[in-house]
């Protein structure tokens, strides 16, 4: 009779363990999926950071070109004041 009690207690323990394990395994699956989503978002963030750095380099280049064009425009305007200057042939207002 004692043996049946031990077997019953063992079976009951396995049933309780299984009942507790099933929800836990479900939560582990949810955590895995959440981790995968975070990894995708991290990859997206790195791509955005690279794009932002490229955009910043482009803007710096445009800024340099703008400065150069402003300097050239100032030289052209300065040349309009001198009749013997480089741009003396341009019609003046």
C-alpha cells in the first residue's frame, strides 16, 4: 500500500510540474519573439544612424560648395564696379 502512495505522489508531482511548466514555456516563446523584434529594431536603428551620417557628410559638402559659390559671387559683384575688371563686358544696370 505504501508503494502505491509513493507512486501516486510521484505522478502527482509530475502532473504539477507539467502544469507549471506549460505557461512558463509559453512565456519563454514570447520572450524569444520579443528579443528578435528588438534585434530587428537595433538593425534598423544602425541603418538610420548610417544614413544620418551620410546625410551629414552631404550637408557639409553642400555647405562648402555654398561658401565657395558665395565667394565667387562676391568676386563677380566686385568685378562689376571696375570697368577694366574681368567682368567689364557684362551689362551693368
